C-alpha cells in the first residue's frame, strides 16, 4: 500500500513495486486498464514514457524521501514526462491523484502488510509523545489495516500497542496502560461487544473505538466507523474516546 503521511490517507490500496530494470521497462505495458485503488511505483525513475500503453494515467514524481515533486494528470499514451531530481514515479489511474487529494510536497510512504507489527509490539516509545497523546491498543487480525493504522497513528504521535484479537483484550489494555482501544469488529460484532463490556469496567477508564470493514448498524452502545473511509474520522474518534466525549463516531463507506 501507499499512504500519504502528510494528509494521513491511503493513496492506493495495492501497489506493485518495480525496482528492477526489467520490471521498470515492462511497467504497465500489456494491461488494458488500471483500476482505482491500484498503482505502480517505479524506482529509481527520473522520467517515464507511455509508449505502447492503451490508457492515460496520473503520474506522481517523487524525491528520495517519497515527497511529491510534480503531478502530471491524465498523461496520454505515447507521451513522456520527467522532472529534475526525481528518484521514483508512482503511476495511478487517470484522475486518481485528484480523487485522493495528492498535493505538491506531500510525503508518501510504502506500507507492507507483511511487515505489520506483531501482537504486543510497541511503537513510538518516546515518553513525551506518550504523555501528550496517550497510548492506543490496536486490536485487529487484518494485517493491512494494522500496518496502515499503526503507521499513521505513530505519525500523529501516539504510542501504539498491537494485538491480534487472540489475547484477552481487557487484560492487555490494563497491562499496557492503554488510554484507548481501537478494536476491529469485522469478524464478530458480538465478540467485540463482550470485549467492550469488560473494557468499560476497567479503572482508570479506557476509551473504545470500534471499526469495521463494511458499514454495519452496530449495537446501541457500540457505534462503528469504517476502517478505510476516513483516517481523520478515526483520529477524531480516538480523541473523543480518550477525553470521554464518546465511544466513537459513525461513518459509512469504503474510501
């Protein structure tokens, strides 16, 4: 996956990495289309061409730190594009850079679910940041969500403890001193409701945010937010839960 660290959003859910000469040369040749949510990251790549391609693409030129240097929207077949200092190029479906609100100087990052934090692995252990933002326990079996959410929460200054749903959530939250638990209810809303009931009995109080892959009605005391609709919504829900103004905010859809 490619995420936008500056805007704390997902740029593309499935990104192929072309970091060898043969894969960079092949690029998107032979494909009839590039669906929304997919992309191709070429590196190193100071320039590209679209010879023999069958469809237009958006082109995002990046520096060595994956900061956006230039955006070329809807580049047609049989064209070339380049920018001085570019070290990588992200190719997206035509119009996708506008839909995903990518801007110049935004910093992107590659997030690999295969390298998602393991259960109970800590990130951002800086004590000052923990004091400022609190500690979040992220409980999810979805490695992709775990990887992206952990990356963006750490970017925001939270300390993150990761659980995979196989542990006793209330015990883990108490042991790790979590201020907020973000728990994935996609697999079983009933099981999550039981965990939430136990979490509500902990002292000091622990806030709870429940997420789901698809829109659901949830329970009367357990509203859900979409895992992918808006990370800004997730951050707001965490702050609401941390300060005691609510369990979570309801948001639908799949962004």
